[in-house]
């Protein structure tokens, strides 16, 4: 079994996210896991702002109290909770950006790209 809190696992997760974002920014939807329309260059740059903002917000706010308690209790789940926080922060930020008001945000737990 792979320990989801191990450094190797976390590095792999960040690598996969980084690869998907790089492919999305390069305009390669198939490599990013989407067969939908490719974002325009200015939209891609704006999305990068939101990714950076989500990472900064995670560094500042961290996990929720409940998530911290679960990590302390189990010694696991931190990577999953970090991913949930990043997803939440990113989607909140995109939803509040009038420059991206024409895009649709895929709800949590629904298969598909984060933003269409």
C-alpha cells in the first residue's frame, strides 16, 4: 500500500497537477484530461493567477479544523485534504472573477474539468 502522506506520493501528486496545468496552458486539452474547448491565451494567464492565489491561500490558511483533527487522529489524509482545499480556493476565486464569468465551474465530486 502507498502511504498518501509520504514525500514520494506528494511529489507525484504535485507533479501530476503540474503536468496537467502545463498542458492546459500549452493548449493541449487531451493531455490535460479534457476534450472540451481550449482556453484563450488571456484566459489561461488569468487561470494561472487563480492557481497561484489558491496555493498562497492554502499556505496562509492551511486545512480546516476538522481536517487537521482527522490528520492528527489518523496520521494520513493530509494530501487529500490539501487537494480539497486547493480545489475549493481555486473554484471560489474563478467564480468571483468577472473576467471569467462566461466559464462554467464543474461542481465538486462531478467528473470533468474544473472549468469549462
